[in-house]
């Protein structure tokens, strides 16, 4: 594996999705020493995953939005930036020291500016049976589709809501995959609530694309709207999916259940670095507190892309350019004036985000699909149920960090990624507090699993010592 060529860079970008690639192209193109780190085998992030290597080469199958990423990838590659893949960033501190694992070895890298572009992750969808073999997220299915051309051939149910659900269904069908039923969990009340934002949505690119996808899927697959309850069942593996729609319960046999109810910012690295976050009441998740340039509460750290708030791939590209231009203005002011003016980038970002509020309101997940009850597992790593969390609240657990001592929630390999939002909302409801009052897990390095031998082999510097102590 390729090791970084320097100990210190002007700009380090973390994540090679749309925002990270755009930021890299801008920063390196302005003459700044720039390093791009990404844990995947190739560029693109989730949106443009495997764009260099996908076996699905017929462009109509994955769609024009997917292939539009090729230009941004090429711009980053020809910018003069140093790009390292299969690099896991496991630490970032207020001194802008970055701990990264490459090829089984770890090192610390310094930077004058860090741009976090770690993107989004799928929102937890904790329903009864969601841990059964045969139940996957839509994002995992799309990864296999893009990377290997794999599509379902058994009895398949897709359940949830949001743009990705319809896009994945259309892509599976185009590739000859099987979908037996789509269960749409969009709350009927959301349609009325979204009406004030309808005009902006109908005059945005989202409208025509979304409508076309839904028509494409509905023409080939039964779609059940207004689903209010959902559960997976089976003895050791998925056998059936039950749901309630229109007050009627139905159970259908299934070999595969794909779940999706939107995406949320991937906040773990930023939170571990000490970046301030707030609860977003519209997108129902934690979002970093940023200024117009993407700068955070920690000097020198900016966030771009969906990690700054969900906005989609095109908005992520412009956020990446904005963050990198701001970094250039700070580090090389004479060069920055030759770049595209910030005002123009902000106008492009505003156009890309037009209609987003409609989607945020329409696809806001219903409470019963965010806050589970009884024996439904919340923390998959430690197999902690909703009832066990409520029992812990009754005997004194006041927030997610206290809950660790009671139930070890958030202490498994995922470090709270799959349970954090659910724990916050569950405890807030139980205690009658706001989500901000309840808070989130206190995250520390390493934010991704690494070998103890890597830590032991690090040079005995202050940065290494502090990272080990914090972890």
C-alpha cells in the first residue's frame, strides 16, 4: 500500500465522494499540497461507488447521475493531489493531527486545514427482525449492484421511503433482478405538511427525475402505500415480512428484505474531533454547526458534502468547492482570487439545494419506525433491546454515555453508528427531554477499529500518546 509522501500537508481531505473529490481538485489545482484519504478501493463514495470498475457498463442501467461523477473523479486525479485509497482515518484532533491506517500500519499526518467529507450513512431502521440474515439495507444492496453487478433473484421485498429506495428498485429491475413488493412507509400526513415547499420542488431537477423513477417501478412491481407497521420474521433467517396498510395486516414470504428510510450525516469523526453539533428537527439527526464556508467550531476543520447536512450529490460537489476555496483564501490569498468567485459557487449550491425542503418534510420517517418498543433490538453490536434501554432509564441512566455503563450500547465495532440516533430519541421520549438535552455518545479515537499492534508501533510522539490515552 502507498504511504503518504509527507508528514504535513496544506490540506488533507478525508473521503473521496462527490464533496471530497471536488475539494481535492480545487485545493490541489490552486497549488496547495493536498492529500486525499479514502477507505474504499476506488473513488466515488457511495453515490459514485466503483465508477472506475463497475461491471455494469451500459450507462442507462445505473443512470446519468451516476456517470456524471466521472468528470469530478478525473478532475481530482489530474489536479496534482496525492490520493491514497484503502486508508482508514481513525483519529483527528484539534491540533489537526490525523491518525490513518494504511496496509496494516498506522501513522500521524499533520495539516494546516482538514476538510472532512465522510458523507452520509443510512438512518437506522429498527424493526422487529431487522437483525435476521436476509435483512439488509438498501445501501448495502446498491453497493453490491454497483461493485459486482449483483441483484436479487429470490423473493425480495423493499420497504421504507426516500429517493434512494426508488432509485435502487429501478436499478435492480433494469438489471433483471427480482422485486416482489415495495412497501412505502411514507406517512400520509407528510404529503400535506410538504405542500408549502411544493413549488420549489416542482421547479427543481428532483421533480422530473423522481416522478420518472416512481413510474418506472410502479409499472413493474406492486407498491403498497401507507404502511404503518413492519416486521421481519424467520427461524435463523428471514422467511416472511408482515406489514399493516390501511388498517389491514398482511404477511408475505420473503428471502430478502431491503430496508431504507433515508440517510443522515456520518458524524463520528467530526464529533471525535470536538466539532460542535446540534439536533436538526427537520432532518431528525445530528448536524455539525457550520458557517457559510463549511468551517466548524474547531479552527482549521471544515466539513463538506452530506456530512454537513443531507443535500444530495450535486450540492455536495459545490460544498466541496466552497470549503476548498475558503481554505485557499486562508493559505494562499493571491491564488484564491484566480479561482471561481465564492458568490458564484453559492448560487450554484442554492440551485442544487432547491426543492430539498420538500423532500426532507415528505420523507421524514414516522415515529414508530425511529423509536422502537419492547424486544426490538436497538444496539445490534451488543444485542440491547428497546425495553432494556427503558429499564436503564428507570434506574438512573440519564443519557447515551451513562447508558454505556448500564448496557454497553455504542461500544461495539460500529461505535454507535447503527444505534446512536435511536438511543438519543428513545431516551429523550422516555425522559421528556429534547434531543439536544439528551445528547449523543461521547466519541473518542480510534473511531474505526485498528490493530493494537498498529498503536504499539507508532512513534512515541505527543500526538501518538494523546491518541492512545483518549481511546
